[in-house]
C-alpha cells in the first residue's frame, strides 16, 4: 500500500495532523479541493488569537488566571445539556483542551517558533454572574504574525516532508466518497478539478477533468465546517436564535462548504449538535472583497452605543464584545438582520480593530514601529480605509445629520432623531458622577482597571454628544457567518464514532468538521481564541493517534 494515511483538507488541523503522522516516518497523502495558493485554509486569514491559561503574558499584565477559573468559565459558556449523548465526548474534549491550554500548549508552540503580542486581549466578557458565560479574565493571545504566523511552522514541517517524500500533497483533488470494506474505511474516491489560478480565498472552478481512488489504513477528515454554505447554515439554524437571517455576509471563503460532513455521514459517521454555530454580529461589507459577500468583523471595544434597526438601545448585557450569541439572538428577534453602533472619533481611534490577518498589516508583518503607531491619534489605516470607502459607515458633525445619513443608507427610514437623541442624552447624564446605574458605563470603568484595556483598547468614558469628541460615527452592523460548533462525534483519540457510539475503523476527524473535538468541544458558546486552538489540539491528537495506532 502506497500511503499509510490520507488527510482530507490542507487547513490548519490538516497540516498539524499530516506533520505529526509524517514525523513518525509514515507516508501521508494530503488532499485539498482548492489550489495550492490556499494552503493553510481559513487559519491563514485569521487574527491569530489563541486561548491560553496562566501564561507569562497574562502574569506580566497583572492577570491572575488558573485552570480552575478557566474550566468554570468554559462550563458557563458551553452549557452542556446532553451529557449522556451528544455532549458526552465534547465535554471530555473540553476538559482535555483546558488542560492543554493551561499546560503544554504555549511551550509546544514556542518550541516551533510561535511568539505572542505582549498585550492579552479580553474577548467575550460575558456580563452575567460568576458561573455564567464569558471570560473572567483576558485570555486572547494574539500570535505575532497573526494567522500566517500560526500556519507557518506547520506548513514548514509539511513542506519539509514533501521534500523527503513522506507527504504527497495533491491540490485540486475533491473527495466525493469514502471507501469501506468490512465496516472499515479503507480509502477515498473523488474528482480531479481543472487547474486554477485563483488566488488565496478566491472562488475556484469546479470543472472535473479526472477521477482518483486512493487506499490507506487511516483517513483523517479535516475539511472545515459550513460557514461558506449559507443554505446549509439556514437549514441547521436553531430556533433559539430566532429566524435565520435573510441576508448574511461571509466571514470565510466559499470553499468552506461542509460537503465532507455529509460524505462522512454516509460512511457511518455520526454528526451531533448540528444546530450549534457561531456567527458574528458586528460584520461590515469588505470594500475590497476577496470572496463573494466578503464580510469583516469589527473587534469592538465596549464603549459604542448599540442600537437595533429601529434605533432602540439593546438591553444589558448586549454590549460590544460581551456575548456574541446572546446579542445575535437579540438582534434576530427584532425582525431585522442588522443593527447599529453609534460612537465618536475618540472611540473609533482607541477601540476599533478589524479581524483578519490582512486587516492587521502591522501584526501580520511583525512590524514593531507600525504596531507602536496604534497609540497615536487617528484610526488605524485599515479602519480609516473602511471609514473612507466602506458602505456601512456614516460620519457627521451633528447627531441630526448622523441619523439622517443612517436612514439614507438603509432607505427604510426607521430611525427617529428625537428617540435616538433621548437615549444618548440619558446615557450621557450617567457620566456626571463616578458612580452610575448604567451597566455599560460600569463595565467601561471596570475594563479600564485592566492595564491592557486602559493602554490600547478602551477609550476614557466620555459623553457621546461632547462636541470635542466629534465627529459622530454610525456603523451598520451585519450578521457575518463564521464557525460550525457541532460536527462528527469523535472519541479522545479523534476516531469518528458511528450511531452506536463505536469507533469506525480507519476513520478520524479533527478541526471544525469535528466540532473542534468530540462533535462539539464548545457546547453552545465559545470563549474565543479556541477555534485555532481547537484545530491545533485536535489535529495533533488525530495525527499522533494515527501515527501510533491504526496505521501500524
């Protein structure tokens, strides 16, 4: 037999798995339906955030974290409620992942040359009680080099094995089925797609020019989720989040189509937690798109006033950066799939960042002088580009002009100036004292007790109608698709399970297609920084399991 293992998908989980298998001296066939330009998959486009616990970066920033606190937060976010069935393995994976994030994860990555930005970010702040959703402390560690920086060491390992003959990489090979023999998966069949010059992330041709069939003792599925397939998202949309959006932006390229989920299910794999998914509420249409409906997520600080499509302020804790899915549910139940931020120039300068490697050239390019430029006056260059060219931004000198511009942007005339002015004045009055009943302002002041937020993330609280802080800015926010939280159920060796809960011989899964481990390591909600980390961890587990077991 020519190959010991076949890995389907050359994203981060696939690269990690392939590298681990090849490191053991076994021969790997790595297949991907996209051109070689998309090597590294979605991870390349990411901001490069990783969830770490009690790291040196945290300690230097004065953050006291522990595995016990992180596990408390994970359980509060996950809300596992099917622990004898669909959540059984997901919870076990979650516990293993938290151990990994508190243990060898950082040292392992450091040994591969991965470095981190010194200021730790505070994502998904929660806003509930101690045991509810959210990170109690900042844990979002940005890789120095962002997405390309986390892909690089694994790409380097795989390419070294390509040179020494242990990895055979075949782009433009689309898997159409898994071959079985005596209830074991023994290989793959599929279509060779015509060569494509499509750049990274661009849609590529699906014209078939040939067929293939390969055998191996182990097949590892690392093909990603359904974030680029809006029809499949709507089919699986949970009623608890209201009606599925009529229109969404895409936070991932079109090739994130979920097709291997159905193919794996036909081979006996069990899919669990189909209705669990992760989509962002702060999406803006990319003025310079790479793929169709290309959306960019704003990574907001907590100060912007968040209004629904009719100009009504969202209730606590629907503040920017606190509870992604809670706010998604709130938005969808308004009957509209968009909402608004209203903020000032001072807020956008301090608090707006954009997700994605290409939107952070300073961090991606590892330029210390450019990073230091973030503390200077003015918005960052990528944010300013959206202010100048993006269709979702309205900038005005007065609130009346701003509201008029917001109405013109949508053409729906839903916003009443008097109503919005009343709400902003009510909010601004809460700043007259160092104490307040407005929980968002309490949260702003609390956030600035953290050195990282005070330095680069949270603007000093101020009145939105203060003429010195102008111009006023409004941003129309769209739903932007992103991650699949459910998927193929796997045991702690990344073996895909069937409906009876038994491992399918020869079949493994890692990354998003497996719900980042177990068919749903996150439960219902993510703490952020756990998608890349989930690909790393599950890819490593799958690769080592194949190296040590089935492929003997």
